[in-house]
C-alpha cells in the first residue's frame, strides 16, 4: 500500500472541496478500496474518509419514495422495515450478496462504486485496460468464466459485481450526487456505463463528485418480484448470472414487468424495449422465453463463459415464473423456488 | 472409594488447546511478538519461465522505512548443492532454491525480498521494483504436457508401483459389459486458513529461534541447518500452533528460507508472511487425468480393471503419488493392470494435499465403478459387495483388519439406502431431482518412528513431550489422553508439549500417522515412568505392594493399585518421596515392529470408509445442493471420538469442495494461476454444508500399530467427491467425469 494523505472532513461541502484531483478517493466501508490498495491496484494520493458525514439515514421522500443515505450499511438497508415492506426486491438482492460481515461494513454508496472482480484487474502482473489503460485485456482469450456476455468491448469484458445495483436498475432508482459543480440526480440506468473505449470509467460520475444518496421512487412491486442469483457455490460468491424481476399483474395479465441481469455486463443489463414483450401478456413459458431471447439479443460468449448464455436464458424464465407466481427466491433457503 | 469415570483412550473430550485457540492467546508463526522486528515482503515473478535481466530497486529503496532489498545478486552465501536443499519429504530432482540465481521456473516465484520497518512499507516498496525479464517459452497446459508424459526413473520415497495380475487387456476385450473413459481432477490449492509465515528472532550470539508455519519443526530445523550452515544447537524451530496445512507444510516453504536469509544478512529479527494471493505461489494438488476401463460379466462381477493415470509435476522435480493402486487393491478381479506417469508443466512442484493420490485416484475410480454398476444394472452398493475383496487384491496379502463390509452396512442403514429408487431421475421433489450415491474411501494406516518423553513431578503433574505437530488435528489432545490412560491421571494434571525442534524426535506430521506414532511413543514413555514409580514404591517401609511386578499393578487416580487387591493403593507422591525423587523423567522411542505389530509385518494396513451422499439438483438450472452425507469409517481404534469426528467432518467438507467447487484456473498464455484469492478460488461455505453424519465402525486391530490406531487425517476426503458425483448422476442421468462438477458441466 502506498503512502497517502488521509483526511476526515466534517461536512459534505468540505469533503467535496477536498475531493478534487486525480488520485483522490472517498473511503466509506472500505470493503473494496482497501483491498485494491493492498494489492496496488489502486494507489490514491489522498483518501478522504467520509464515514462521519451525515449521509447515514433512510428518509421518506415526498410522493412515497425513500432516500437511502450513501453511508447506510448494506445490512441496515436490507433489514430496514420500510425497505423490507415497500422494496422487498432490494432487501433480497442485498442479502444475496457477499457475507453478513461484509454487508455490515459495506455502504450503499460504496456498493454502487465497487470495482469489477475480473482476475486480471486484480493482478498487477497481468494486462488490464481498466487498471492500466492501453495495457490490453487479459481476459479476452484468457480465463473468462466470470466475464461479460453483453455490452462488452474489445477493450474490456469485465462485469459489474453488485447485486444491489441489479435491483436498483429494476426499481428505476435515482442516484443523488454532489460535486464541485453542485448537485445532480442520475437515473440508475445512466449511472454505470459500458466499457467501450474507456474501460477505466465504471460510471458517469465527474471528477470529485460524491454519491450522497439513492432515491427509490414510489412503486408497488411488493408481491410479484424476485431476485434469483446463480453462482458457483450457494453463498458468498459473485453472480455468474443474477436476475431481478419486478412485476405488476392485473387480473391474469402482466400490466408491467421490469427485468435486470447481473453478472453479465459492465452494468446491470436491462432493456425497456424487450420488456414491452411482457406487457399485456399472460404469464407463460412461451412469453418468458421470447422475452429472454430478446433481452439476451446480441449476447456473445468469450469461450469459458459461453455457458452463461443458456444459463441466463433459463434463469430469466425461472425468475419470471417466480415473480408471476409470487414465490420470490429466498436468500436463506438455497433451494431454487 | 468412589472414583470418577476414568478419562483415557476412547473418551470424547474437548480439544485441550481449544481455549487458547478461540481466545486468540495461541500465537501462530506470523504473530509471535519479537522486538525490533523487520518485515519482509516477497516480490514474485510475473513470468513463468526465463531469466531476470535486471532489477531496478532505486524507487523501492527510497521508500521511508525500507532497509534492504535482497535478490540473487546480493544475497549472502547459501549452500549450492541439490543435496543441501533436500528436505525430509524430498522429491527426486533438483529442489527449488529461492533467490539462488537469475532463473525463473514458475510464475509467482520469489525473486526479491524487501525488508522494511513496517509491513506496509515493505509491501509498497515491493510494488515499485521494476524487473526486466528475458522470457522463454513455457507451458502450463497439462493437456499439452500429456504428450510427453513419462515414468520417472527415480521413484519418490513412499511410491508404490502397481502390480498387474492376469491379462486385463484381453479380459476387457472379452467382457460383455464395459465402461471406459477419461476422468479428470482440476488443480487445487491447499489454502489452509493460516497463511505461511515465519518469525526469526536474532539473538545476537549467532543463534536464532524460528517460529514457522510447518508440519514438522525438526524437518525445517534440518533444512535450515543444511542450507545456511547453522550448527544444530544454534537453531531452534517452533510450531506450537498451526492453522491448518493439509500437506502444504510438509516441505519447508520459501518464506522460512527468505526470513532466515534476511536475518542472517542483516543480523536482525525478521518476519516474512505470505498474503492469500501468495499462497498460490507454491504447493498445489496435481492436476490429474485417469483413463479407467472396467469389464464385468452380466452378474456384475468385475473381470477386468485397467487403470492408467497421469499427474502434473514441475520441470525440476518428479512428484509422484499413489494414484492407480487403490482400485487394484480394493476390488476382487482376476485381471488388472495399471500405469502411472507424470507430465511436466512450468509451475512449482505439485505437492501432497490431503490424501495425496487416493483423493485423486480412488475418487475417480469410484466414479467409474458406479458407471459399471449401472451398466450391469446392479445397485451400486450391491456391486461393491459382489466385488468385495477381504484381502489386498493387488498384493495378495491379508489386511491387519478391514471392516469395510460393516461400514457399508452401518452407513447404508443410517442413510436408509434401501429406500433408494434404482433408476436415474426417478426421485424428485418439486423442481429438484434427488440423487443418492455411494463410494468407497481408502487410505494407508501408517506408522513412523517417533520418540516422546514423560516427566512426572511429586505434586502429581505429568508433562509429556514430542516434537510432533498439531496442525488442527488434535495432537495435543491425543497425547494428553494417551498419557491419562497409561498413568491413570486426569487430563487437568497433564501438559502436552509439541511443536519444538528441541523435543524428542518425531517425523513431520502427515499421512495420518501422527496419532498412531506419537501416541505410541507417549504410551511407552509413560509406561517407563510407571515402572520407575513401582520401583520407587518398593522403598516404602513395609512394602505395601509386596514386591508386585508391573503386570500385577495398574495406575489409577494417581495411585499404583494392586490388580488383585484394589484396596491396596500407593499414591505416586508417597512412592517418589520414599525413593527421594522429586521427578521421574523417561524418554522412549516407538519404532515399527514392536508390540503386536510384528504379526502385521507382511500384511496390508489400510483405513476404509463407506460414503453415502444425497444431492438435490434443480432440474432446469443445474444448481446442486449436497443435503446429506453419511460417512462410515473403519479406522481401527478411535482415541478421541470428538476430535476424530471433527477430522472426518473436515475431510468430508473438503470432499464437497473437490466435488463441486475447488479449481485453480491457469492462463496458459501467461503461465499463471489467475483466481489466486479467496473471492474467486471457491471452497465450500456454510450454505453448502448440510447434514453430515460420521460413524466409526468397530475395528479392533492390535497388529496395525501399537495402539490399534489407524489415523484419520485423510480418510474423510477420499471417495467423498465420488459419492457426490454418483449422486448427481442418479439425480440427473448426467454423468460428469471431470471434477469439480460446476453448473456449466451439468447444463452442458
């Protein structure tokens, strides 16, 4: 770990003032940043400890939504009674991730900003365009079992590892940020980005910007929802494929359905265009399959991860069934509902 | 007089070092407090093969707190012959020598050590070192290496060449029922919880004390003395607590070499610990492919066994394991042949990992046996009984004992195997297919020459000591129970000492020989103390024991008791005072062949197990849950049923990992393991573990070892993955011949 300056500002304004500069990092739970620093993947010159900033509350929004403070631990968010009752999909997705110890330390803002788990990104002896622009992508043609099947570029095939963000994508969350140029509200769909020619940029934050909270619009996806995570062991592993579904069924037809995938792309993967295939339809395996094909249109395997495409297809159909039948996946009983 | 129930061999007691471990007062190698310590951080090679052209250390040396950077260019003199580097568990070839010259033999090879006043300064400085390489063509792809597989000329100690019988080729050709295929095991890394680490205390008088993570303090002692030219008395190696090792600590790892090298060069105390990522820079279980061909008649009687295997080794040592012998030993079949070869890849030398050879070769063989049972339309358990061999079928020798039949019976009963429906895909519940599978496990019952001492003081306290190790296996508790049993003292009055090169000689702990060997030595030493006690009692006025001989007395509650007249009791303290003794200290050596062991001289000595597994597999998605395991173990006498059960549970959990999770992925272009961290190298977690039942089958065996103990360290893993693989087939109808069975292989 390199030597760095450490500051602990007392206010958001102070933090943002200190937050400008190339190698400046905000430190929250530290469950990812500290690891990256230990392995010299990230070498900040300044670390701004934001843990004492007043961003640690979950608050009601006008219109019935909730604002999740950036510094609220993932655990507290998942187990918050309001979140559990009004956004059970979010609770479920958070509890599908990491371990209790990590969820206790990790924060909501940090979860958004966690880096990929690509093997090459973590190993400074190997090429990685995300870590070292221009050095090449080791994962292409290499060990890429856990890599992207959608939205990748010839520069980078990394995935975003979050579970929480997959649920946020479905819930149309708004990320509240503040920075040198003031406050901004970024729809979750625009927050993370695809690698393209700039794989080192995970998201659309501007230099010095700090996430202050996540707004959840008022929605009623409390009955027909699920978060189904498929992975290489039954807990404490990143998703090979995960599927978040929120659905509203009126009578016997799907009035609205939203689906996002985790573990398959550089950001939670969602297609509002494909979702139109579900709207107004009766829940059925055929409808679900047609949707899965549409959502996975353009999916490309990288050899070792080819299996993710059929796995995702089956997973999507299953998750839609779980949601339609109001039998959401339990995160404690590992039997697939 | 009312006496408490005697605690001794067979008593289920808590681990005597449990409190120290759970409260953190047990110090591990990298934790021992030493003043004025320097911290070393290892710089690893980024390439798999080639040479170091230059090392730019300037930026590293400029980091505040950095004291030295050691490379092959500035290291102090070390031994230069292969012979000097050969450790207790040496493998034929040319042992790896850290920082010896500019040659790079594998990726992650240590090529420099940065020493600094803090660990973080050393680690950061290490990242600033720029190394220029000359690369050479490498190969880490085992499948490519198979083209040049070979039989090593010089065999590794302990290697058992397979013995053919009958004409297996012809018998296979003639067999009405056949199974043939290639079965595979991925490379695995040991990954004990405790990382490798060494703390070297520099005393300033030319002597050093080394706390090392190792399975054998005396093995490391001999290695360091040989490599660095220490006189044996100037060197002491300690490993009182070891946080697991699974075989990775059988040979001295490079951090102990580097720590001692630095201490010697800088004349300071030094600590070198590996990170989790660096735990992938040395030992691993070899990758394996096993070509198995089985022939049977229509009744399910085996007629042919052909068993050929290749495992991976390095370019510089020929690591050999006993992979192909197990199937030939265990099954009654008139025709059998086998072949074993190794193939070189540019990695560190592969190493023994829990049940080396058997965990690979017996497990894969047991998958093939299951296939044969289905081909013969015989219940897999029945198939094993039809082909049961009461003798070692490869060597034609009887076993000292083999209660595998009883293990099958008790295990099947506990599992309710009789309720199994025979057809694959015939059991289901909701969206899950249910499968039941079974397998046989097998390991050697080994014994190794070991010494121990016992010291009784007049206040009734007994200290037993032996240089063996406790790598989480329960050695402290075993020694305590054997001593309690022999001298009739409560465990609270006994202290067991181990993990110190100054103690009576013991081999490296491995191969499941620890309890049998150190237990026998402790018993002998305690018996010698008993004899001295009896002699001392003879000095008591009036000779209350009336000249009784050792066979006339027993030791109970701290007293010598006449067997015939149990009311005659002489407290140990009375006897010692009468003879004017403040303490009695005896040392004894247990060597193979004493006691009833001579009768077993020409017999085969093995542990066996019957493993039953239930899996539930989501039919659409291929997600596997191992919901039930019953492991019935025939391992002779059980010293402590509680820690013994833990041993088996650990082995079974590791077997679940072998079946479903563990695999180290190599990028063959880079010649480098890529998932070298605990996030991406998967071992089972709590959610993967359900009901595991351990049964110890009664198996008295006075011939196998002096205490009748066969050892338990390995047997829990052998065959477990096969039982699971076989259950997955039963559930899904999909036969996967390659471990681990990940979701993609089931969906394929």
